[in-house]
């Protein structure tokens, strides 16, 4: 490590610094594998929560790695907790696409109330607000 050559006072911390560097590189590789890089992590607001697509579809994604399942429900589907079940990937992201209405309008309109239901490993069901919701009432 170049910093050790530049600052002899850090020699005592060489093992710690190298361990931290290895951990940092490991996390960068994890970010690359999971999300395509650190920049995509920084722009995660574009992926998580409800995101309207140009064709009127809504992409929904929630990170809940310990959840067995996640569903989304609300005014848009008469509070049916089972209708829209997400698919979970290997990184704990639960996602689905809510297709636009036949007229091309989004299924969830602006200011529509909604929640998510999380099924925990022990079978417990919990209704929650999405961590990525941009507006709460």
C-alpha cells in the first residue's frame, strides 16, 4: 500500500489497513454483482419503490432480504392483500410490474393510498409502509 510508504507512522496499522482495503474491494465486487456498481447504489431511488414507466406500467421494488414474500395492495385494488405478489431475487429484492390500465394510465394514480404486506420466516404477516414511499399521510 502506497500510503504505508508515504507515512511511516501507519506501519503499526498495516494489517488493519490491508484488511479494510480487502473488505472495501469485496464490497465493491458485491455492488458490481448485485446492482451493476456503486453509482447504481447511489441512484437506487430510481429502482426501489414505485417508479412510473413511459408506457404507464409501474415498476415496484422493495429490499427485504429476510422476508419470505412481499405483496403490494391499496386503494387501487380494493385493499386485496394477495393480488400483487412480488418475486424475490437472490439479493433480497422483491419486485413486480403493475401493468398499465387498458387506456394506458397507470394502475396506481398520484396520491393513491397503498401499503405492503411482509411475510416473515415464521409466517407472521405484517402490513407496512414501503421504505421507499415518497409521500406519507
